[in-house]
């Protein structure tokens, strides 16, 4: 017997909270798997460690969907320890979710596993849809480690034997929203301080999606069982960094924005203990399979997305 239960593994962050509110508002029972139990308004919290089977796996029985968002943040310096934790947190959690699904008497209808649009090659040329096989790293983007992680992540998903559950790799782009882990409040604050100019040469493409469309897209994927394998979770109109920052200045009423050169970004990344790849890689990705199946974006253009988020700020 199937239920209206949605499992959010690793769902205690920004995206998990957005999804919990979205699915709970539509009459679903939401269960968040996290490393510590905590009281939640719209969901039950169940403890897991992302590595070993436990009583948490009982929640999977007959679930509508399992959405695995688990993975250590990439907003850090890529030291040997951090690289290991980033890779293992993604691969181990994916494997144990697969084991839990395989043991179900009534399998979850859908398994949506986080992945990343960073998998595609750094490009200023034609955009990547899901048919693209151009996934090599590029020295100028300094993305070899990120591509390696993405490939291992999706390989762990593909290797899981869950024949009665439709599996999807969510190749997600930058999600714009109000959460602490979203880039929107960071860029908005910089823009209001007069620092909202282009980053690097400004030519690098930015793929993005509004938080509302992110939640709607995942529910669409759950309901459309023909969507198996990779699905790009992004708006249909990626844009160059310089154009994105111009739209931020317009939305914030900022008359000017000082640019940040590549060397300035390298220095800032060192001080903030992060990596410039997050800013300088050109991610030109489009949602081919969402559009083919008829998904309609509420915010297809960044101008309208920023205007709506600014109103709520």
C-alpha cells in the first residue's frame, strides 16, 4: 500500500525546508532524515547517519517519494579532508538509500537523488541539455574535483538495484531563494553595498532556478514516471554573470557596482575559505526534459525571479 509520505534525506537545510513546506501544503506527510532530531512545524524529524541502515529505513515502506539531498557543503576550501568528506557524504548516502529502498516490501514510487549541473563542461558555447555527453573538466574552471564527485555520485545511483522505483538524478543549478544557503541574500547584500559588478570577466554563464520552480519541478518529476535518469533542474534562460549582476543592481536600485577581477576573487575565496570555481565556472545548462514533458516555469526569466524575491525580502 502506497502513502502520501515524502522522505527528505539530508533535508535539514535550505532546499529541504523549501520542499517540506511545499509538499506539506499539498497534503503530504513529510519526514526529514537528519543527523539530529529536532522539532519541525511541517515535518517529522528522524535521525540517520547517511551511512548505515537503521530504523529510519522503515519510513521508506510505501512512500510516495524519497528525495536524497545529503552531502557536505562544497562552500569550503578543497583540502584533502574536505574533498574526502564531500565525496563520501554523497556516495555513501546514495548507496544506503538504495539499500533501504531495495529492502522495502512496497517500494517507494520515486527516488530523486541530488546531483549537480556542474557535471557539464565549462562552456561559453551552445547550452547543455540532458543529451550532452560533454562532461570533461576544464583547467580554466578548476573543476576537475567537482566533475569527479558528480560522476561518482551518479554512478552510485545507477548501480543501486531498485527495479520497482523510478530513479532520477537531479542535475540542479543554483537555486535562488531566501534561505541561509542560497546565493540570493549574499548577492543582494553585496549589490546594496555597491559591490554588485561583474565577477571575473563576467562572460561565464550562470544557470539558476527560483525556489518555487525548484519545488514544483521536483513534484513534476515525481508524477511523471517517464522521467528516468538525469533531469536538469534549472530555468530555461541561463545568462552571463555580467548580465545577472546588472539585473541585481536594477532590482536593488543600486546605481553602480564595483567589479571583482579574478585575482580579487582568488584572494576573497582564500579569506572566506571557499573556491573560485563556484563563481567562475561557466554553467550554461537548459532543462530539456522538463520542457519536453510540458513543465511550465513560473519564473523563466531572472528579472521576474529577482523582482519576486526582492518583494519578499
